[in-house]
């Protein structure tokens, strides 16, 4: 799910957004090609007893697939970073224009506004440069790899269809808790930033009335509460990472066990089993 305001900002840069989607598609296809040529190479060397000279064309194609993947990933990173910077600059310009339009009489605390214009807008860069490309990967890579895997061995598609929904299901359960903690964390951070700025602005008055040391204790207490809340958010974040690793690892293990048993029974060739086994971890990577 892309935030509506961010989506409108992204539409202002359709060229970069289209290039981002194209690089994701090329990288997805290159991953499948890399697994295909590597599986072909290993199968021919072991079972057909070919030499490296016999498989020189396969090695060249494998090298091309690897280079395509690296180049596509590099271009994707560069385009995503430029896109994130452009969207962040656009948001900052709009925010400043809105503030100047409201004037000095707006009701927001200065600390909250400064926190939004600094830390808040810095998060937009990471959101656009990291989260948006990951959405494209989560759509393209599983789709392309799923087609390749099901075309090779359709029954593996049942395992994929059963296991893939478990990832968003568990993440929704954990994400609701994380979302609540994240909102509380943002409110604490905004309050701490605003309070600290207010103290700096009134430090002369506090010294005149002998209250400066009291504010040191208050800031220390607020900082400790902020640290504790940060650790709670990190605990939930690590829990989500554990769930993602667990589901993807168990799913890959199920596929590996089934392929091993099928290979022993002679119902599938080594190349097909090895090809699917190479793609299975890559299939779950975008979700993770």
C-alpha cells in the first residue's frame, strides 16, 4: 500500500518511476536466467560429463545474466535515490510554502514543525528510495519466478500458494502492534523535540528564576522514557524479522524435501529440481 500523498508526488516523476519499474523487471528476468544457465551448467558437467570448453556458451550466457542483474540493481538504486531526493525536495518546498502562508500565528508548536521539516522529511527519502522499489520487487519477482517454477513442476505452485499468504498474514498481526507503537514513538519524539526547543528559547528566563537544573531532570526523564519506548519498538521489529525468516525458511525446506523425494523416485530430472531449488529462496526474498 502506497501512501496517497506520496503516490501523487511520485506521479510527478513518471519517467523515473517507469525506469524504476523497468529495472525491476530486468533484474527479475536476469535472476531466472541466472538460475537457468547455472542449473544447465551443473547438470551438463555432472551428468552429461561435458567439459568447460563444451559449456563455454552456457558460461557466457550465465555471465551475461549476472552482469545484467548487477547493472539493473545499480541503476535501480541510483534512480530510487534520485527519485527519493526529488520527492523530499518537493515536500519540503510545499511545507515551507504552507508555513509561510499560515504566518506566525499558526497553532503548531515550533518544535513539532522543526521536527517535521527535519527528521520527518528525511524519512520520506527512505520511504521512496527503499519501500517503493521493494513493492515493485514484491510484485514482479514472485510473479515471474512463480510462472517459471509452476511451468517446471506445477505441484510446487501449491506449496507457494499455501505458504506465501502466511507472510502478510503474520505481518498484519505484528504490524498492527508495530503501527501503534510507532505512532506513540512519533508523538514522544515530537514532544521531546518541542520541549527541548522551548527550553532553549527560555533558558535565560529559567536561569533567572533558578529553574534550569529542574529542566535538566525533566529532559533526562523524558529521554529515558524515549529510550524505553524505542527499545519496545525494536523488540517488535525484531519479532517481525524472526517471523519472516521462519516462514520463508520453512517454506523453502518443504520445497527442498519434496524435490529430494521426487528426485529419488525418478519423477523429476536433476536440472528441474536444481532450477526450482535455486529460485525458491529468491521467490521469498522480496516479501522478507
